[in-house]
């Protein structure tokens, strides 16, 4: 067979090797490149032993060089930027979970709210007028119980039952007024008024 077939397959090998980086084929382009290289070497050896050794040496020396260059170039290419979804050299930082309003969930740590549903261990809470998913830290929390946010991990708020020290002075005053109103209502015997 003519040596031009071997050289054409060698060129096809390099095209397919580079194409492996740009064509999402689950490695099939790489397999085709390996077949082209092997066939090129076999055809070169059928022409002459010297041509076979030259083609083999070319494949063995140039393959690592091409792979190294492609690995260096690929993140800067348009398809590499799209697939990686980041700039070359950008350090991967964990993305912070945010609310729909754009506020970071971790900024809610220390805020006091109310359990909207039973937290067994997860459920809904209302914090600053916003309904949010939360997970209780430990025991179940009944609906209507005051809660405080203790952490925001992996997009979930971790809450516990709020104590008086967690509440702001206005909330403590409101709770005292509510308790006073309830005590007053209990002291009035409203059942007697039905008569």
C-alpha cells in the first residue's frame, strides 16, 4: 500500500485527537483516533520497516504533546468556557444560598420567627414575614412556637426553640402583653355571660 494512506491516517489521527476535546461523544472520537493511529502504523510497516518506525515514533512522541497542549488550551476555548461555566484560573468557591429577595440565608442566623407548621424535623417557618423551609435542631417543634435560626447550611435553615434571651425587647414585651391578655380573659368568667 502507498505510504500516503499511512500519512493520511496519521493526519486523521491528530484531527480526531483534537476533536475529542470539542465533540461530546463519550470517548468514541478518542477510540476512532486510536484506530486511525494503529492503522497508520500498520500500513507504514507494510511499506517498509523504517517508515513503520518513523510513524510509530511520531505517534508516541506527538500524542502526549498534543494532549498537553489541548488540556492547556481547552479551558480558554468557547466550548471549554461553556462546559466549565467559569473563567480559566477561577478558584471554585461555594455558592451562597440566597432567598428570592436576594438576601443571603446565612444573614438570617440569629433572627427570631415562628414555626408555621410542625417541624418534624423539617417544615415551614415565618421569619421577618417570609415563609421559609427549615429543619429543627433536635426535638420536634410545634406550629406557633417561637424559633431562632442557628445556622444556614446547604440551603437549609437550622432552627431551635427560641428562649427569652433570643428575643428582641419588642418581642418580649409583645409576648408579655399577650400573656397578660390571656390571663385577663381567663380571669373573666365568660361562661357566666351566656346566661
